[in-house]
C-alpha cells in the first residue's frame, strides 16, 4: 500500500503498466466484449451504454474501459474519464493508453483513471515513485471534486461559504501562484474605478455580465466598494461546473446577508435546449465546430440578448492579455449606431480590466480576500461550461482549456459579443 492509499483520499488508485505486455498483445489479437476501447472523440457514456446493450452485459461485466491519448496535447480522454465516472457512474477499471507520459499520471489519476499503459521510452519506476511520493492527494478527483483541505473543513450545518471551503482568510493555491502585482497596480485599480464610475454616470442603465471567473469577482467587488447601482447577471447554461454553481450560491447568500442586490440568473430557452439535444445529442460540441457554436448560440448568446434587454450598456471582464483575439480591445467600446436596436452591438461595452495582467487580478483578490471559483485552484484560468473547459498545463495559453479539441489556429471564442474583428465572452 503506498502513501496515497494509506491516506485514503482517492477511490481509484493508479496502477502502471510498462509500454507493452503480453496480455495487451493477446487482447489486441482476440477482441473481448468485456474490454471496451473508445476513440477519444466518442461520447463515452453513450458508447458505454450502447456496448452493454449490444452484448447483453452489465457494467460490472466489463474487465476495463480503455481511453486513448494519441498525443500529449490531446486531452479529450481526460473529459471522457470524468464523464464515465460522474455521469455514467462507472466504477470499474479505466485504462489510459497511447502516448501516456509520466508527467500526465497525477492528472489522469485525478480524472478517475485507475490504470495507465506508459508510452515507449517512459520510465516505469519513475512513474511509480511519482505516484507514491505524496503523503496525501490534496487535489480533487473525478469521484471527489473537493480538495482534501476543503473536505477536512466541511461539516453539517456550516454556512454555504464554508461548504465550498472559501472562507475569508483561507485563499487557495491560485492566489499563492499568481498574485504578482504590476508596478502600476495602484494606477490600474484607479483606472478601473474611473471606468466603472463613468459607466454608472453615463445616463443609461448598465449591468455586469459575469461568468463568476476571477476577473468578474474583482469587478463585482469594485462595484460594491464604490456603492454603484450596477446589477450583475450570470448565464446558467445548464452545463456549468458544480464549483461555479457553488460560487453562485455563495454569492447569493452573501448578497442577502450584506444587503447587496442578488445576481440575476438567466437560463436558456428550455424547449430550444430539449429540441437541440433531441436532434444532436447531449454533448454535440465535439462533433463539429458548427454544432459547438449552435450549442453556444442556444445556451449563451440568445440568453445574453435577453439579459441585456432594458440596458444601454454592460460591463465585462475582458483583458487584452487573455488571448490574441482580445489584444486590441478598448476600455470603452461605443455602441454601434448602425446596429439593430435589440442587438448586443447597439450597447456600449465597458472593459475596466482591459489593461490588467493576470497577476494584478490575483493580487487584488488577495488584498481584499475576495471569494473565487474553486476551479482556479486546479489550474482553470478560464472557466466556461463543464464539457468545454479543462485545466491547462504549464506554458499553455490562458484560454487553451477552452474547446481544446478544435483547430488551434481558430479563435477560442463562443460568440457572446460580436466585434468587428472577433467574438468574445464576458471573461
């Protein structure tokens, strides 16, 4: 028993296999219905259900499910593993195959893999030492999304803010990693405050579009600190991470106890969602870019248009540093007088953090003890819908975790804001 197993923090402990084994060779030569091998573009829960029905099996009859990693930068199998554990409730053996590197093992274990077939040239001993070298696995995993420290602090009857482990004074890893203010941090804060004051005094009704990401919680704190009459809304697409929903609960509870306006929650048209799922499946986004954008249109773009009705301006958390497609955004983007009156482009858009760097955002969070999405502690800098967002690795672009299976040369945007040169999301 290694130290991870002794600590008892993981349901699925990783067993490593060398690059090739006799059992694998036999399995390849004689396919067995008790072994399900899935391509990494498959809807894993649906494929599992179809396989069981075809062969008259129960989930417990499967020896294992194998998920493929064709290359290091293709992480679709991570999402498949999480979907099999969380949505399908599969508790059997999940094996990672293909280009499996030692560097990926901890992430695989977090996502629910219980076996990994290492790629050629990988050091089996090094991988085993890596997995056994921690006194406890403090990050969340596919079966237990809360971190070890949040679980320790969890008890029945605690306030909702304690339930998700984000009490004042207990900020997490994202703060320690990223909080590095620029030399002109104070000037950046003053500029953001001036932008928000200008929005509030513009003579038109203004609202904040929030994804509950790090930028958005900073803007909300600035608005409340300035006591500005600017409400916020969140688009609940029906596919948000549980951590995002937890933060929404916390935000609503805090607003009630401290006298702030609650966040307006805007949902997609239920019938439109049902029709889309009936024709395209529950997770069509990986079938084509067109279907992914159609999903965004129904779950995000159309609800945004409804959320902005009655407002002449809105506030977002866009920053130039986030992506090349955002490098030229202005702090204030005037309304397009030629746009249709009910369109997003017909409204002035304020981006008070346009000049801020990632380190500035987190320095502000640390200074003011601002509650934030727990996914940021697990390397999610940009957070959207659960099927379309993953953690990023060291050196990746801040938005690399959004729609990562699509062409890297394409714009990593969902279409919430139509610009002259790009599309953008609130944060």
